[in-house]
């Protein structure tokens, strides 16, 4: 199977704290609401959450996402600052306006059910919506949140592509061969393929918009302090850390660089944990890695250019496509290797490309970025995207930068191919026990007492 989705599917501008548990459920709920309104006499609506969504949904704001989605809101179009009042109004009235059109009674304790311990075949993140019409007939649909905010409706036909990509690829080997044949970089291959969806100018405008949204998220994260929501009493650190770094001024100590990079990743992931506006890159939990590496490129490298920033993002997306196509970016399937590990691999490749690396070096950087994240579990304390997630993004960003330079110091030849490491990640994810895959039933989640 070759690439069948666009860069706009990989980098989406949404809300925190989770792409698979917040953004995906919101999209699924909205889709269902629109479908059932083919008949306006909906009397009752029940939403059941299964698997990882049931186990960590409260901490990941899945309940809020479902209420918003049923009410017709989108992750892209909802102002994070409005969410609390919208949800309070729904809960106060025990009713919502289905798809923004028809008032229905919705008592959360009766109509939104967390089926803990129950899994549906198909995917660990499953939702079943059932509408009961005035005449007693029912309509039911099951959705899966498959990672990065993408959803799949059970039994729905796969979308058909009515176009042919100029440079279809399904593996790192394809990318390398295509690069050899055409002289194109991975980023240029992605940009050329995007022409199947929209004009070159529109694609460039989208990439620039993603860059601006990433940097704006860093800025917002740095400006805010206080305690993150959810009850763990996690203090936001980015603002204080930023003040200290500014006060200290430029130093020749090399630690300065990774303190700034860590700050930028912290800022994004604190924004995400607070339910703010973030770019899925490729998921919300891992949203800080690529922005921190992008900012590193723009601030700390010798000759950053707008072209280089674009190349960083397009190259990162080429690598993201490979993980989405050949494995998964869902933590419920792969653990954190599928989130922070993939983001690290994408960022490493992007940075290596922006710094002028050859395709072989870029492929090597992506491979190193994943090789040292293999086996990384997902065990968020309290089901919140806070510990270990926020700090883990700082580690992912630093590791990505290291991976890029390791690759750039070589000639691109190496023993483990990117394709081999992606397949290893997939197999490792399959073998990983479910308690380490976004269920909060293992790891830190059970060894740290919540207070
Ligand atoms: S541990 Fe990793 S995969 Fe799990 S929620 Fe946190 S960032 Fe996402």
C-alpha cells in the first residue's frame, strides 16, 4: 500500500490533550450526529467508549470531546477558551443541540458510558454511538480512533483515490530509490505528491501555516503558568524556565542549547495538557518534539532559511507517512514508541534534511531516531497526558537533534534500515502487553501514587 493521505492529514491544527482520545472522538461524534440527523426525530442518543478510550478517557478529556462533537463542534474550529463554558451549559441543562441543530436530552451519566475492561475487535480505541428515533427504531455506528486524530467508521468503504500520485512510495527503500532516480529530496517528493490534492502555492501556504501554529503554541506555552487541569497538581514549568534562561543570557556552555530546546517542547506539551491549541505532529501527546526541533533549526543553526524550515516539515511528513502506512501512530496499538518515538524519527529526518543532508543521511537519521525509542511504553499517570508525556517530549527533541548529527557525521551507509526499524516497532507494539498501551494499567501509572 502506498501513500494515500496528505500532509494535511498528518499535521492538523486541533486541541489538546490527545489526538486519539480528544480530537478523534470529537470528529467521530460529530460525524455520527450529522448522519443521524437524516431523520430529525432523534429521541435519545447513547455513546459507549471501549478499550483505551474507556480506561483513560476521563484524563484525556474524551467526555468533553464527545459532548462537543455531538454538538457539531470541530477540533479546528473550536476556541479552547470557549470549551469550559460550552460544556458547563450542556451539563447544567442535561441536553445538547445535536450537530448544532436539534435539541436532545443528554444526561451524561446515562448516555455516555465508559465500558471499562471491554474491547471491541478492530482497534483498542473504539466508540459505539446509538440513536433511538421517535418510533423506537435505532441506528448504530462504531468508530475507531486510529491515531493522530484520524477516525475510521466500521464497515465503511475505504476512501477511493481518484487520482494518481506522481511519486507513490510505501517504504524508505522506495524513497531512496526515487531520490536516486530523480535527484529529488524526500521533502520535494512529498511536495510534488501534494499537487494531487491542491496547487503548489496552497501546499506551501499550508506548510507555512503549520510552522506558524507550532511557533505560536510555543509562545503561548511560555506565557502561562499555574497548575495543569486533571487533579495531579502538575505545575507548568515553561514560563519560569524561560525567565531563568533569559535572565542568564547567552552562555558558551553547550547545555544552554538543550535547555532551550527542552523549554520549547515543555511549552507545547503544557499547552496540550491544558487543552490548548496544538498541531498534531503526528499526535498531540508528541506534539512538542517537531516544534522544538524546528525552533532549534531556526535559532541555533548557522544558516536557517524559510526553505529549510519547509523542508524540515515536508521531510518529517514523508517519514510520518511511512509509520502510518506500515505500522501505526496510535499509542493504544504501539505504546509511546508510536508517538514520541515516531515524532523523534520524523524530526531527526527533517533536521538532517534542513541541514543539507543527503537522502541516505536523512533516512539514517529517521532510523536512529526510532531505533533508540523501540519498546517505549505508554503509561500516563492518572490517564492524563502529563507524566511522563510532557518531559518525554523534551527527551524526544534532544534525541532527534542527536540522531540528525550522528547521521550527518556518516555517509548515509548503515546496517539497520528505516524500513527494518519501522517493522521492528510494529512487531514490538504488537507484542507489548496492553497494560503498557495507553490504558494506565501498568508502568508509572500504577507505581506512582496519585495525590
Ligand atoms: S506516554 Fe507517550 S504515548 Fe502515552 S499518552 Fe504520554 S505521550 Fe502519549
